[in-house]
């Protein structure tokens, strides 16, 4: 540190903190202490830089994360059985228009999505059974739609009269089948428009219209067909016979198929993509006063399925076959601006939110991700709600930002996702919270998020203790676990690794669960002598404890082999040797964990036939499989013959559509089943209290329910009990999907911890009363440095779980820069022993000047006198 003369002088830590605070007048002892510990020499410039950096971090942390809160998805009834090729929004009438592969058109009301009218497009060129629509675009400035067919033609239909789509003209004579279309209108001059066509021969062709609102093509001795539609020949356009329209083309993708085309009006360029690596994305730049194009090619590893452009940011996004979403500067071909990694299968659709700096991406394994472009992180991930359609499907994604509608097509099915009205809520994390644990050893809560951060919280006050950043790089942390001693933390990332941490943030081991692949890990379970990792394949991935001699640990072979028909998603363990696993296809298997042999297999009654009888053709087989899927399994009572009546429920599992099942693992039979959450809400999450008395369920709308299952299915009958257990409480602490629940004993209180995609982490009493949110601003936890000495003070011991306990103390020094000592006080001593044992209370002790003053938590070295 330099004095006023410019000479350097040494200061102790306490002296530096006092001098810095006196000079600046703001900040806290912790911040200046952190600066002192991190630097050997500190000058005024270094102090200013530190303060600016801290301010920047606070602003960043306080920034509200705008993550959508989706309403329950709605499956829309389609009037046709063939795949939906395109969804369009008709701004003039406020309706949605859908067109299927067979030429069936449906009009829907944009308010309630009800079906208003259906029509079949007519095309005399081919027989109705051979009609195949490849793409459709809206010509909004002329009230027409352009439809591309496999008959190598583009037909223009007039929809002024919405009940009859009449074909006005046909563009024929194309060399290859048109596969994708795009239409752009000059916002300043609606007569100027561009129709872009991409075909299966690798050609991109553009039609420039100069008087679109008067006529698209000139009428001079045009031929007509049996539909009374004018015939336009491609050769006539290329030869310039139509003065109102001229063409430009390139074949940079040949011989590959052009998967998507876009005309970028702000760049005066055409962008297109294909799954050919060397021509994954191509931009054709329009030269001034010329019909030729300057071609720029961008290469990727395995090609690109889709491309989109953000006008405000000037960035291109590509959906990669190699599972990555790439962001590009259109003027830089050598490498992308960044790669967004998080998908575990090919990305087939991308779509920018033009009013925000956000990007939607959808992958082949039915996972929808929302990315924050500025931070390059996934802020929202949605999976498990999309229909499991068999066969090769290529869903179409349509976003209407004005109405906050997202429509996805799955063959003939349409799925509507509508975002809720945004409400202000306390954000515990900057990104969606994925998992929460309770550490009874340190009396703390541990949570993780999709941005690969782990935060430690004080259970008593809800305040942050410390945070680990980028534990798995940019990969999301999907789940966590604690070891038996609760001194080691296991985090599982979407990168396929499980890492072992101590509580100082040091990574001790890296478990190569995915064998170098990015996989989705659903659970990490610790047994006596091994660790199980699961979530992406039919077999269990096991790590033996004797293998943890190196920093990188490789998996061993599970002796039980393949027993499940689907991917293993969850497991539960009961000492000394009972292991239970559940899978995607609904099997639950009871194992002997010592011999690793399967003992019994549990399977629910097939409800598919029952549902089909009730709902007829509207119910599909994929929905049945989703209902059977076991997302979580918990042992609620000892799986032994003597502990409870024979055949009593000792196991609980949850599946799709809000279903909870109770099993007798002894007798391998289902004894109870009920629907905890009505409506098509997809999968739910569950937790059971340590005593097995309470069952908690939570859904994708943020609703939490507490059930009394102490005596439920304790005396089984002949059939399956389908009565609801007693509902003790139902409340709504979150605005979005509840991702994880944890029930724990904290002292003598039974608490519920709930994590959500709305970035919040809530704490509730059982049987149900929300106490607060971790990280919330609380007058009793705001920090203000006290610079007073020899002042009469009161000691306020404050917790969000307890009432204030205010005890008068005699005068004593309030010098915070020195270790504190407090004269013996019988009342305070009594409080310290209220629960029958003496515990450290440094996390819940505050010193205030008087009742109106804000409170400051004491540090460990300041509470030695209290805890002695």
C-alpha cells in the first residue's frame, strides 16, 4: 500500500480493511478481506479496479433472468393423418394456417387454437394420391401462399376467401424438386419482394419481384391448365421475358440437398444450409447492379439442418448434426463466434427470439433448449413432454413472439407451448436450478444449476455461503449426491462426467461415466462399496471404490448384465444390500447389491388398452409408454418380511401424467396407484420424508402437494388401491417446472426443499407452508458495517426458521476489527442449550446498534466467545 507521499508501506489485514473502508465509505469487511488475500501489493488503481469489478458482478447477479414459464403443453387435433409440413400465422385475420404433406389445409383461431375450417389444395398436375407438399410460405403483401410440390413446381394460391384456396398460377419447369421456400418483403416498399427456393439438387434460386402488389408475373399469352391457373415457365424467367420479375441462382451446395433458405434483407444476401460438411452453410452476396452472386461457404463437422438470423445482433445460428448450435458472424468464415454445447443428439431446428437476445434449439431426442446469447448459456431446458413418435420424424418449429406461442409438429400431431405471464420472483440462481441436497453435517443446503454452478446456503438464514463456478465447463449439472460422511460432493454433468469435490472447491476425482461421450445422467447413487451412475442406457454404470486411486476413474462391469428393456433412469438403496432400479419402459427390478443379481421384476398393469378404449384414436401408444416410464423410485419402508404386514407397500415410484404407484417389493406386485396431479402435465417429481410418513409431489406448473401415506396401503387388499391418500397441503411456491425435491430433518423441524426451472430454490415447512426463498433480500440479513465503539448494544439471534430472541446484554466493546468476547449471560447460555446440546451458532448471530439498525452476521473468529 502507498501512503500520501507515494512510498510503499506494509499494513496488516485488519489495518488494510479499516483504512479501505474509511477511505471509500462503502463496501464490506468480507470484500476488502478478499482483496487483501488475493493481492500482494495494492495501489489506488488496484483498489478502484476491484471496486468496479465487484459492482459489475453485483449488477450481473441482480439481473433478472428471463426464462419462459410454459403452460401445460396442448396436443391439437389435426383434420388429417399425414405429417404437418408448415404452420403460418395470418396477421390480417389473426389465425393460424397449417398445411400437411398431402395438401390438407387447416385454419385455427389464434386465441383458443380451435379448428375453424379445413380444405384440400387442388393441383391437376398430379393425381391426389401422389400429391406431396414440401414447403409453404406466406406472401403477406399479396394475400397468397406459395406451395412447393415434388412435381417440380411452385403453385400460388389466393386465400382472400379463406374457405376456397384457388390456384392462380404455377411456376413449372424447375430442374429439381423444390424442398424449401422463403419470402421477404421490403418493409419500406411492399412492391419489392424476394421469393427464394432451395432444391434437392443443391441449387438456391431467387425471384425478385419489382411490382408484387400489382402482379407477380406479367400476363401475355400465358397458358392455363385445367385449374384455370396461369403457367409460368422457369426458362422464361431466366431469359428475362417477365419484366416484373428476374432471377439469380447459385449451386454451391450441389449435389447435396438444400435444407433451409433465408433472404437477409439487412445484408442483401441469401443464406442456405445443407448436411454436406464442406457446404454446411452458404451465403450468396448480391453484387451491386448485377444478377451474379458472390459465394461464401462455411464448413462444419457433419453439416447443418437449420439456420436462422438475428437482425439486431447480426448473428447467424446453425443447428448442427454434430449436436452443437453454432453462432456465426456472417463476415467471418474461418470459425464460429461460439459453440453452444448441451444437446446429446443432432440439433434439427433453431429459432431466434428477435425481441430478446435469446435462441431456441430443438434436438432429435426431443429436448428444447433456450439459450441466452450474451452469456452463451442454456437458461431453460424442456424435455419429457413431447410425444414419443416412432419412425423418422423431422419436427417443424414455429414461434409467434407476439402471442408467445411455440408450435411443434410431430408427424400429424401439433403440440402448443404457451408461455405464462412473467411475474417477478426471487432468483436463487441466475439459471434454472437442477438439483438440491441437504447436508446435515454442516447444516447447509447445496444446489446446482444449468450453468454448471454449485451454491452452498445457510439453512437457518437462506443466505449464500459460497459458490463454485463452471464445475463442468458449459455443461449443465443434471444431478448431485453426497457421500456417507457428507464431506464429498458428486456432481454429474451433461458432458458425461461425474466429478468428486471437497467443500473447498477442489476436484478430487473425475469419473468417466460417458466414456468420452456427452450423455444425460439422471442419478448418481452411492452403495457400500461402489457408485452407480445411470440415465442414458439399459445397463448400470458402476465404479468400484478400489478404483479411486487415480484422479480419473474408469467404470467397471456390472455383474448383473442387461435386465431392463429401456434406459435405467433411477435407483434407490436400502442397507445392507437391497437395490431397486426403474427404467424408461416401466420395469422396476429389485437387486442384491452384493452379488449384483436381479431378484424380482415389477411391472404395472398395461394401461394402454384401457386408455385406448376410453379415448379411441386420439390416444397413441407413445403416450402409454410415457405413463409407464419410471422417473423416480424411493424405498419408503424396510423391504423385509418382519418389519410390516405381509404385502404392505414398501416402495413408491412416479411416472408420466402425474401418476404415483406404491409397490410391495416383497411380493413383486402393485398395491396402490393414484393420480397426484391432474391434466397433461408430463412427468412429476417426488420425495418421501425420512420417517416415511409424508409423500411430496410436484409438477411442471410449480404446484407442490403433501400427502399423508403413513397408513396408505399398509394393509393391502386383493386388488390395486386407487383411492387418493389424505391430501394435507397444496401450494404453489414456483412459477415453472419443479425439477427436484428434498425432504430433511433440520434440528427438530421437518423441512421441504424445492428447486425449479424459474431459477428459485424454496424452503417450506411440512406439512406445507413456504418459509421463503434462498437468496431473498431480508432486512434481518442485510449487511451493514458497524463502525462504533463502546455502545450499548443488543444481541439479536435471528433465523428465518425461528422467532427473534432478543436478550439484553451489558455494555461491551463493539470493535468489529477485533475478536469478540461477551460476558457470561445465563439467558444466552439457556438459548444455546434449548435443543439439549451445545451447538455453534455463528451462522445465526447478529449485532445491531438498536432495533431500527440493519443486521450484520458475525464471522467465525468473532463468535469464538459465544460458542466457547
